[in-house]
C-alpha cells in the first residue's frame, strides 16, 4: 500500500513535469489570493505549455540529429548544435536513460524551485550577501536549472537530493550575483528600476565596463545614427532564425556531399525522397527546423508567462523593494539599432570561430543557434554601445562570437552532448564550473555518468 502511494506521488504526479508545473502555478495563484478559475486556467496553460515544449524540442532534436549524424558519417567530425532548450532536454534524456523516463525533468524542476527559494533568501540577507536581484526570467530559469542538474549528476553521480541541492546552490549564486552586477548598467540604459537576468550577464557586465576604452559613447552612439530600413527584418525572430538555419544547413550539405544528401532524403533520413532538387530540399529542412523551434518557443511562452506571474507575486510579497531580474529583451526597445548591430557582428564572430575550428582540424563542428547568437550579442551590444559607442559594440560582439564557438566546443567535449547552450556565460564561467566539478569527481574516484 505504502509503495503504491509513493509511486503515485513521486512518479505519477511529482515525477511528471506537466503535472508538477501545473501544481506549482496553481499554488502560486492561490498564494496571491486569485480566484479558483484563474488559478485553474493558469495551471492548465502551464501544463499544456510543457507538453508543447516537449513536442517542439523532440522534433528539433530528432531532425537536427539526422544532420549531425550525416556530418559525422561523411567527415568523422562530431557535430553539435548551439541552442538552449535542446541542451536541457538532451541532458534530461541522458539522465532518463540511466534512471528512468521523466527523472531528468523532475529533478530539473526541483532544482528550479530550490534555486528560486535560495535566490530569495540571498536577497533577504542582502545586507550580508550584497545580492539584490530576484531572478524572474522563467524560461531561462528552467533551462539553467535543468543544465545545472545534468552537470552535477554527470560528474558527481549523486542521488536526487544531493544533486538538486548542489545544482540549486550553484544556480542561485549565478542568478543572484550576476544579475545584481547588471543593476547599474541596466539603469544607465533604461533609466528604469529592473535588471537583466539572462545568460550573458557576466559578458554584459565586462562589456559595459571595458567599452569606454574601445570607443567614445558621445561620438559613436549608434542610436543617434540613421540605419537602413532594409535591415529591419533582422529584428523578426522567426525570419532571423530561418536565415540562421538556412545558412547552417547549407554549410552542412556542402560539407557532406551528394551521396549523403541523397541518404538524408530517404527513409533513413527525413523521408522526403520526392524533394530531388537540392535547393528545394535545403529550404524544406531549414523551414522545418525553424518550425520546430517556433513550436518549442510557443510552449515556452505558454508556461513561462504563468510561472513568472506566480514567482513574481510570491517574491513581491516576501521581498518588497527587491530588484526584479527580467528577460534581456526588455532592454531592446531602448536601443533597437544596437540590437541589429550585435546580431551582425556576433554572427561575424561566430563565422570566424567556425573557420578556426576547421583550420585547426577540431574534431567538433558546431552549428550556431539563433537564441545564443541573437540574444547574447544584442544584449552585449546594447550595454557596450551605451558605454563606448558602436565601435566598442562591434569589437566586443565579434569577440563574443569567437568565444561562444571556442568555449562551446570545449563544453561539448566535456559534456558528451550533441547540443550545448551556446550563450556567452555558458562558454566561459560555466565551462569553469564544469571543469571544477569534473576535477572534484575525478579526485573522489566517481565515474562520469551519462
């Protein structure tokens, strides 16, 4: 009887992310004294969003892995994609393969909850900790908590409770410290009382502080210059994602050659034997991957909106006066030209990085993703332009593109995944965290899991 109850609670309810997220959102609404109907609607949307996320992510990973498999078979080079959500789910799949279906996502959500509570406590003790920001970017929180969970489990091989606790502490400190560092820079850009809470916080802080040495903000502020309307399409996320996918797939197809492309058309690949023209087939793949990402993001938007309301309401009741850490996109409207500048030069930097991988015969080839490419470099460019003008922004986002590729190649090698997060901080400080945990596990004689 007891075993049946435990199975129901731990596996059938709390072990199912779509139910667990719904419970969390429902409790959050109730805590804010919202009506039952509103709490129920929020919980249902969050639950559906989790399922839609899984559909989009599963399709994206499956389709992308076909390209990477063709690349590896043709060249011997290990391929990996740079994107946030597939990295999280790929880590979960590794955990699930050892511990059972649904384990990874459940552990990741527990890490999310504990890390958020720790973040709140760190802010509550801000006189001692100096941490003032409550991290509220729900989609980023979910991804980072999930990746942290996988990193700790992979190198320390612990059970659920210690894995969740260690991952939560690391995640909460990252959220609190680095979003707090951006309070003053964000104020300078927006003149508003919030901070950026995302995944390029350290890079943005460094860029803001050194940009003044690379340019003159008064003379070179790009926001004071005219920009061609022909570049406005780059601000459309869907179109920009499609262009990135189109270029990436085109490069892969050129590398693997005709025979491998024909295999990709067949039943072992995408099952599109009727698309015999390579250009038409290229367009189909790029559009399909873009559609997969669109579905994935639609799911994210569904549950993130609900969980952010819950988290924000609870934190405001507990910590009045704390600084809210929000999505980096919140600053884009304050510097739209910097956003486009960052995308262009960040892409240039990533291309240089990929060329260097080929020149130095790296065993790993990376396929850039839109999320780290756009959001990282757009955010860094906004801060860099504010402090040093467009020249500083161009230099720093080009450098960031190089760092994204080089650091991510190292991370892929360490993590054993065909995806990596790809963002600036995950190509720098998080690589350091991975190396530290790997060293600890090695000293303790713990075999690498996953």
